[in-house]
């Protein structure tokens, strides 16, 4: 197996992550617009992307493991760093560039997801405050049975059995 399969799987992962980032950007706009139906549709698309990313990552791991086995290195974790030690300078440069690009896309996605999480949290806080304002409050501020009386247990002030 050649390094080409590893490079192709990395390129596919980058493409999927870029598409996933676009979904996250659309999700931010949708959250701001408070469009719940569009959010639901985006969540379905996100699940599809997650499955595709997981499958492509498994393919990448398999390609790396196969490449390492062909070069007499077994038992190592399937990482790009191990592969770059075995490849020529051109392939190493390509792999390093793809690795950096994938790391960049993943970090952008983490930042966008953090922003979306904050927007969702703030929306939930706003909903809770709104609900608290709409709920009827107990308005017994003066006189009446606002202070509960201690329950009578049949005993007086002193326990004569003690």
C-alpha cells in the first residue's frame, strides 16, 4: 500500500471537516434567528457528517496500519507521525501540510461549537427567566398563614417521660 491512500483519506477528512464547519456556521445563524425547524434539519445533517468522518477516520487508520505493517513496523498506533518517519521528503511535506490543515479545521470547529453551546445556554436562560416571570407568584406578603405553625405531636412543652 502506498502513502497515496493515506493522503487521499486525509484530504477526504479535511473536506468533510470543512463542510462540517460550514454547517456549524449556519447553525450559529439559525440559533440567532431562533428557527427550531432549521436547527433540527441541521442536526440531522451533522449526524450524517459525523458518521462519514468516523468512517473516513477508520479508513485512514487502516491505511496507516497497513503501510506500517508493509514497512516492518507493527504494534504502533496508527499515527501520521510514524508514517512521516518512513516517507520521502515530498510525501512527508504533503502529509505534514495535510495534518496541519486538518488540525486547523478541527480547532475552528471546536471554537464554533463552543460559541453555539454558549448561544444555546443563553437561550435556555432567557426561556427560564421568561417562564419565571409568567408563573403566578405567591403574593401572601402580609398577615395570614404565611408562617407555618409547628405540628402538634400531642406533647407539651416538657417531656415528662424523660
